[in-house]
DNA sequence: AACAATAGCAAACAGTGTTCGCAGTTTAGG
DNA sequence: CCTAAACTGCGAACACTGTTTGCTATTGTT
C-alpha cells in the first residue's frame, strides 16, 4: 500500500541530506517528469500526452516512467498540482471578500488559458493535491467574514471554479460554429442570430458579472 | 463530402415510400445503433462504449458499424441527439420567463441523471444536432419577453446549461472524498469541515438558487 | 445477363496504457 | 571484502482501442 514513487525519508536525523537508498540513483525525479509532461501537453494537447511521448521527451523508455508514477492518471494529478503553483502568491486580502474571490477566480481563469488541458483534467477528476488544498484554504480565508456554514462556502467555491471552467472552455472553443440554421424549423434561433449582425462589443465583463451574481446569490 | 451514412431521399415524388437503393437491405438503422449504444453506455459507462462492444450488442462485427456511422464521435453525437428527445414535450409557457428557464434546466438535469455519460460528452464537444437546436429554440422563445441582445441570450443559455452540467457532475461524484486534512497546513479547510459535523440539511434548493441569481445577473 | 452500387465483415494496422522479467547498479549487513 | 537485498532502466509483450482494407454476397438498374 505504501507509495514507492516518492523517495522515503530516512528514519534517522532530520535535516541531514537523506542517505541514498540502495540501487542506482534515479535518473529523473517526479518533478522532472511533470515538467516534461506539462510542456509536451501545452504544445500537443491532451491527446498527445502518451506515456511513450513523455518517455521520449525524457529520452527514456515508456516502462521506465512507471518507476516514478503509478499510472497516467497519477501523472495528470502530478501535472495539475505542479501548474497550480503558478497561482501563487495568492492576492493579499481585500477587505471586500467578493472582490477577493473574483480576483482568485480571475487568476484561475488565466491559468486555464496558459494550460488549456487543465480544463479537461480537473473536470474529470477534481484535484486534491497539496496545491489545490492550499488554494482552497486561501479561498476559505477570504470568505472568513461571510456568515455561512462551511458546507455553503464549499459549495460556493465549487460553483465559482465551475463557472471559471465554463468560461475557459467557451474561450477555447472560440465559436462552436453553429451549422446553417433552418429558419423555418428554428425560428427563434435564426432571429437571435440575424439580429446580431452588428455585435456591439459589450464592455460588460461577463465573467465578473456571472461570478458576482452567483456568489451573492449563494452566500447572501 | 456527401454523407453516405444517411439514406438519401429519392429525387422523385415526395411522400412515396422511398425506393430501395441497390445492394442488400441494411440489417440495422442509425437509430437501432444509437439505442444499442445508449443502453450499453447507460450500464457500462462511457469507458465501456467501444465500437466492438456496440457491434457485439447488435450481434455483428465492429467494421460493420462504419457503414452507418463515420466514427465513434459521430456515434456519440447520434446518441446525444437521441436522448435529447426525452426533453420533449417542452413545458408550456409560464408567463414568468425565469420560472420557465428554471424548469427547462431542471428537466435537463433530470436527463443528465438518467444518462450520466451525457455530462462528459456534451462538455467535450457541444452538440448541435436537430434536437439540441430545437431545445435552444424553445429557450429563446421563453426568453422572448426579455429585452436583451441575441448574443446576451445565447450567453445566458450557455451559462445555464453549464451550471446544470456542474450540478449533474457534482451529484454523480457524490463526495469527492477529501483526503485526511493536515489541519496545520490547511487550517481553514480543517475548520470548515469540522464545523459541519452536524450538517443541517438545508432546504434551500441550491440548484434553483444558483440558476436564478445567475440568470437575473446576466439578463438584468 | 451484365453492371454498378451497396452491405457485412474478418483481418490487419497503428496506436494506447500497463505488466513482466531480466540485466545492471548501488548499498547494507555480516 | 563479499554476498545478498534493494533498487533502476527498459525491451518485449499483453490486452485493449478506433479505424481501414479488401473481399464476398446481395440487390437494383440497364
């Protein structure tokens, strides 16, 4: 049951450079592998992230990766936790919790823009690595002045990150490109589209609007 | 470019039982295949949906499916459009557009509960089959009384279905099961959890609350 | 009857994540 | 000092996957 993929600390004196275990010194580290996988996936997309590809980037064999990582899913979790470090340092406290939460979400959105694969990963299996927990902890710190149950706060945070994910996804898909619309079968769709021949670039920030109304609604 | 996977209508008289094309009569239909794939995926999950498995359910070979469907993705689109028929008949018009939109979303949520794989499918590639368009059209009908640009309405609808997806997903994952929390490293998380030893079952409907505040915020 | 178009489908192809077994390397214990 | 234990790297194989190819069989048209 013990995880063989992390170098174990020695029983002996702490702070000492930990004595080498037996066997050859590992050529790589979990972080090396995470970094290689991240740059690869940033460039080639999630579909391009294969164990063989990561191994090739590290100039080794696919099987070797399994000395460091139990599965592809664990690698994804590792990558996720790694890029989440980019969310630091967390913005210092506004006295307005709403502004602070919006700021946290905005930085999350920027992270999604930098690593688009994150959107798909976090949705399939929400991350609970150390960095995710630290981020969550800071959100709860921000929400300290709010009088609401812990459960309600968790829900609100979950919804906020969910909405952020939605925006990231819709940005990436740019325009889903509706097919030619049969204006007889779908009259309202056709009208709503054609009426927007001149799209007045709303200077409303949809992201912030949605987030604010949601958080206010949930943490009234 | 023409799609060989749908039986072509004859040039001649409409309404006539369309004369058979050459070759043997097809053993299946696209709908047959969609239904088989849907029941299979309802039971086994998205990961269990392989072309071979669907073929086996229809007592045929995997290659045969490609006479009806161009790819697995197209099959997924077919399945999606098929189950979306369950959203009909659309609820008749409330005079309150907000109530009507909430009702539309609620039915969507129920659909997600019946076919959990839909959550993952629609998120990767938003559907624009006939049923999806019909549903969208009805949403726009409901939003007729609202004074807002077509674009704004599209955005609002997209957010509503996005939020619905979030809820469906969080229901399915039941509890993501936080790992044991180090209350020193993450003090606020630890506090927020322990304070909820007695979870007072809120009779607030989180889904409706979130949806209402969002729609009001976006379509003010 | 000949021809063209279609359907069904086994086999093969290229790819995937993962496991196995072994060779090579380093350290611990006697 | 040497053996044994523990460890790393990794080629090869396994069990899958979606998809293509090439063939045969069937049907409608000419």
